C-alpha cells in the first residue's frame, strides 16, 4: 500500500504496537498500510457512509487483512467499544466535526493512549478543545501536498497551556520549526499582505478594525520568522 504524503505523515504518528480506531476511514488506506507493515496488531475502520466503507472492505480483502482489520458503519465513535483501541485517528475532517466526534464520547476517549488528529480547518479551535479537555500535544507535523498545507498532531493525556499564538501556529511546530511550517508562515504572510493592500482605501470603523487585526497578525508572523532567522544565524556562527 502506497500512501499519499499527507496520509504517510499521519500514519507515522501512530505509536507502533497500538490497536487503531480509524474514524472516517474512507478507503481504509491508513489501517491497511499500518497493518501490512506490521506497525499495528489490529484496527477498526469506521465510516458514517456505506460507500467508502465498502471500498475499505475491498482494500482490506485485496491485502488479505480481514483477520486484523474490522469495518463498522458508525457515526463518529458511536460503534467503538470502550476497550477496543489504543489510538483514535481522525483525519481529513473539518475541525468542528473533529471536536464534535471527540465530545460525543469523551469518557471513551479518556481511556485510550493517544489521539492522532489531522483537522482540515479550524485548527486553533481543535487545539483549544484539547487544552481544556485534558490533552497534551506531544508531536505536530506539517506537509505541503498539491499546493495545500496540512497540519497533524499526536496527543496524550495531560495538561498544556496555549497562548493565542501557540493555538494558531502549533506549540510543537513553533518549537521544532520544520521547513514546511516556515513555508506556511511565508504563505500566510503573503495572504495578509495582499489583504492589507486591498484595505488601503477602506474607511469606516469596520475597515479600520480589520486593518488593525491584519497588522497584528503580520507582527506575529514577523516575530516568528525573525526568531527562525536569529536561530539560523547563531547556528552558522557556532558551526
């Protein structure tokens, strides 16, 4: 099984030896890949729609993994037993849906070893939910695939404190500063600069407020990118 770069990175966050519950499995690519490579002993592949679940079953049969991967029609986590999984994976969904799925069965979620999440939108809101729900982000990764940036995270039980910048740009990404994240910052800065130019002639309270918000975001990005440049300079001096 060959995965896309995004799914490959998501799969890499699943701890080896853990039993997997893949929520919204779609074609079942991640559990098939992890089981086939021996990374996981078993998986439950779940989806709310029969069509994708049938395609997942086909892929599971093609790779002769019927004894290791179960499939279930399920709205979120509803069909998952409380002791069936060590890792809950939710990838490729909007942030609000991801949070709703976790909220629906918070007691079950609190019993697993880790969450692996790859929300497509509203990522700061997902991080805020994790913060207030007793989860700590231990790893974050980012990939650029077909012109779009994707963020993903591994979470374990614990506490963390996020300021607005960490909630938006990722506490582990800010710490590790991977090249894809730096590229994402430059991309974000370009968007804000274009938006600022479009507001040059804007008047009224709304225009002034929006301009101030963009300037604040540009300052944050300037500080983040400046910190990266400073670190690079120090490394070159000591190297």
